[in-house]
C-alpha cells in the first residue's frame, strides 16, 4: 500500500530542507514538478497530451514545472 503524506507533513519537510540543508524553495519546486512529470511518463509512456490541475501558491508552481517538463 502506498503511503500518502498530508500537507502539513510536506510543509514541515520543506522547512527542514530549506533551513537545515540549504535547499532553495525554487529547487524544491523544480524537483517536485520535474519528478511528478517523470512519474506520469513512466506510467503513461505513449500519452500525447496531459491535463494538469494545480492549486494556488506553491502547488501552482509545481504544476507549471510539471507542464514545462513534458515539452523538454
């Protein structure tokens, strides 16, 4: 069974990554979006179009990076 994390867990992990390990929020966003796209492509390697729905704020940025990744 796949484990899911709630939004507060992810926020705390982001804070630790930034404060303790010096990862920038832009790097977190790039990694999240790029890896989300890669996972979709692994599952649907022959898909020719995608619909990306993302919320406001950081989720929107992750979605934008994912969308961009499909064309790189």
